[in-house]
DNA sequence: CAAAGAAGTGTAATGATATAACGTATGTTT
DNA sequence: AAACATACGTTATATCATTACACTTCTTTG
C-alpha cells in the first residue's frame, strides 16, 4: 500500500529538507548527503519523487528546489512566500483565494488538478533591516 | 529609455511566441528560428530577458517555458491555466484572489513583489472528449 | 516458507535548461 | 566625433533532470 516505511535514502532526504528552513535543490541535497553515502543525482531525484507522491515535500517551481511540507491538510493547495533576500520560504494556505482561482478558470470549463502559487518578495525580517 | 525599438532577434522571438498558442521553451524557439539565422541558446535567452523586462512575455515556471503576454493591464498579476493534455495555456486575471493572496502573506509582514500562479488541469475542449 | 511481484538500489551515461566570458558591432546622446 | 549603453555572435561551461541496466530488498500470497 501507500503505507510503506520510508527507505534510508528517502528518510535522509526528508530529514535534510526538514532541518532546512529554506528550499534546497536536488544537487544541494546531494552535496549535503555525500557523507551519508549518496553519490549520484538520480538517487536524490528518486527519493524526491516518492516523497512528493506521499505529500511529504513540495517542489518550488520558480526555484527548481524542494521543501518539506509542513501542512496539516495536504488536500488543500499550498502556497509559498519566498524571500528573495534571505531565501526563507513560508508555506501558507489560502482556502478563499483557492476557490476564487478555481472558479475563475472554471468559468471557461477548465478543471483544475493542481495549483502552483509562489509569491516572491521580502520577508518581515529582511524588510525590517 | 524603455521605449527602444525591438531588435531583430527580439522581434523574431516575440513573433514566434505570439504565433503559438502554447508555451515554448527557449530551445523550442531556437530550433524554430534557426532558419532566421539564430544559432545559440544565449541569443534566445537574451531576447527573452529583454521581452520579459518590458512585460511582453511571461515565463511559465512549471514548464520552463515562455508565452506571449496578452494582457491589457500588465501591472496586474497574470495567472495561467495550463492544459496538461493538449498544452494550451490561457492567461487570466484574478484581481480579487490577487488581493486575497497578497493580504494573506501580508499578515506575516511579507511584501509581495511578484506572483507565480499556474493552474494545471484539463481544458474544456479536452474534457469534452 | 518459498515463489512471485513490486519497489528500491547503485553506476554510468546522457539529455534539457541556463549562464559566463570574450571581443565586436550598432545605435543614441552629447 | 567621442562617449555611452545596448546588443551581437561565438565558445565554453554550469545547472537541473532523466534513461538504461543489472542487481537487491521488501511484501504479499499461495
């Protein structure tokens, strides 16, 4: 079933992502996990694929990078606020806007299967400086 | 100023994008413009960069591809409905949701500079089949 | 428990996307 | 015409992602 235990490689990748507040690229992950025995990009990409299917991570399209999922309800669409100054990525939910977007394109008969919502800008900490 | 006439390369890339209803990658564009004398990726990327700065095209992050802008007000954020079956990309505006998203992250002090909103799914024509 | 099947592994090679560095040309401003 | 900004073409390289292959490890089930 979908309830297989995570394998060593999958757990390593997930732990590394969870330990980082920012998004990491596959090659970032590879570099940081060489000490654990990982050697090739495909090992990381395979772990990322499984983790993604299980809803444990998200891909940040505008950065070609990945981040651990911190949502409680991962049926809902996830949005991301990305600070271009410090790299921090905050996940957020947007139920009202999600419905708004879905119905906006629904008017034209479009059936939404997945939403990518990524806001770039400056986080509170960086704006304060 | 910002009102320079488009150069030959820029015009070629823009025309090619405008003629296509879908998003094209930089390498798609390069292949389609070899007959016009383009030879290297960087020539396409340079044109794309200028066109993007002038608001004449958009980058579709989730496809690593580009599309001509068909918006009248390109101050407003643009959203895209992407049909994963036929590849059609429709640009749309979403003023209400845009404000909703902006204020959602604004609660945490985030200043939004740019939004990526890309909806994947199935267009009306493909759903009808 | 043994066989069968599904999922995962490591290695190597390659494909796809994007940028850097260089010297030259062209167009605009003064 | 000199000075400046922008764009050009060429070459090389960086970055992101997948394919193919042979082998291993789990899980199910007969």
